[in-house]
C-alpha cells in the first residue's frame, strides 16, 4: 500500500495576487507530485488532492465520497474550512447526495437545461447590450470589474427568476458580503438574498422562481425553497463574475477586434477561458464516508478530498475530451448552460457592438487576486474604453 506524497511548504489555499499572464506554480507542483497528494488543510490535519483526470472522474462519481459537511473531520471549524451547513441542517444541491440529491436536481434541471437556456439567448444578449451601452454613455474609461461583471449575471438571474430588477444593487451588495471575512457578514448576506428571492414567489410569479416552487417535492418548506433560490443567485453570480473579467481581458488582449464576433471564434474563446481559468480552481470539499483506497493509498473515513480542476484542465499531457470546468458526475454544475451563454453573449455584444473596445492598460499589467480557501481568482480591475 502506497502513501500519497505530502507536499510540505505548498499551500494551495493561501490568498494570492499575481499578473494575469503569470503562471500559477501551485497547480503544476501538485500535478508533478502524483495523481493523489497530501497537503495541510486550512482547518487542520491533512487533505488529499486529486490531480489526475481519470482519478478525478472516479472520485466525482464515487458514492462513498460525500458532499455533506457532516462527514468533515472532527474538530473542523466551519468558517475556517469554508463549509456550508450540513445537509440535515440545510438541504441543498451542494450538500445532498444519493436519491434525495437526484430528486432535488430533477426539480431544478428542466429550468436550466440547454433547450430552455437557448430560448433565453436574445433576452440575455439584450441585457449585456443594455448594460454595456449605458456604461459607454456614462464615461470614457470604465472598470468592468466594478461596473459590469457582478451586475450583468445578477441582472440575468433576477430577470429569469422573476425578481424585480430594482433589487440588483441589493443582490450585488449581498454577494460581495458573502466573500467577506467579517463576523456575521455571510449570515446577513444569506438573509438578504433569501428575502430578495421571496419577491419572485408571489401568486402572479411568472419566472423560474415560481416554476421551481411548483416543481419541488411537496414536503419542501418555504425556508428551504428560498435557500435553493439563494444558492442559484449566489452561485450563478460567482461563477460568471470570476470568468467574465478574464474572458473580456483575453478578448481585448490584442486590441480592437473588428469582424470577429462570429459564433465559432466566440465559442472557442469561451471554452479556452473556462479551461485555462475555471471559475473554481478546486471542487468543493468532499469527504470519505468510509475507509477507501485511491491510487493505491488507503484513506480513512472522513478524509477531506478535493479535485484540482485547474491543474487537470491545464495539464499539457491531458487526453482530449471534456474538461472539468463545471465538474462531473451527479454534482455537475446545474447552471453550466446558463453561465456559458452569459459569457458568449457578453463577448459577442462586446465585439459586434463595440468593435473599437480596448484595454486602457497593457494586458500583462492586469492583476488577479484570490481571497484564499477554495475561491477562484478574480481580476482586481479591468479598465477599458468601449469607443475609439
């Protein structure tokens, strides 16, 4: 029986700031150490990180490896580890497993499948066009990280859910507080977003919020329904926000792009951005429910396991095939179709409607930051001008 190598001095969870084009040495070091490596976990003890594509898909489909934080190591502090409430405390798509997760996913999936999302294409392109046009009319130079990348996905989400767009500012403030380290900030943000979500559940509700309510199992409480809506809003904003800045930066890296808004080039830009800069560098925590063997290493019960999404996606020796930007297996991201359409719409509108758009600083001077933990990187600023 092997022991997975332990990487002393490598901290994948530390906050960082680096240039957009600067290589991230952590993922390369993890990958070089082997298909399964040990590191120090933020909440104490060891964690195991999967760096091999085939092993990752095995882990993401293994029913013995659970998303439920109830299986976290004893003594782990929830805040330090960045854990949600347990599935028993707060049922959700991200903490349930097995048949109950499948039931909840079946209620969500028809709302966000490829056909339903394609039907919203014109609507989403229109939102991107309206927001960018308003920004271009307001001032010459715009920081899209401050003025667009958060507001755009939230406007799309609230519009689809049937929540008044007057609440976009409140939703943006709550999403920012979700990433704060201040005591009580996350609790107040969750409360704000769940209260906001309730506005889409009136008797005359016409959006996806009311449709989800009608699709959920009869035993679902009002509080659980609102939490599901909170999760859709926060996760949907976070995923698109982090990818959108990087996407636009790469789209404008070589200056204005005239006559390059065709579907093929935009689609390739989105795919490559998500592959090289996935919204989440790692999966959320998973925990073994019993002693298991992975890559010749025996893991004890309640061992914390992560999949290195970015390291696997950017492995130069990776076999051709789907990447892991949105995960795999039963917990494949429910909003993947929506996130990809939002990115395609933003890139298409930018190139078609603003052909003279350009960065106002050199591409290599753009800086990205992570707040640590499992959070992905986000550009600190993205200064652009949309007109010549």
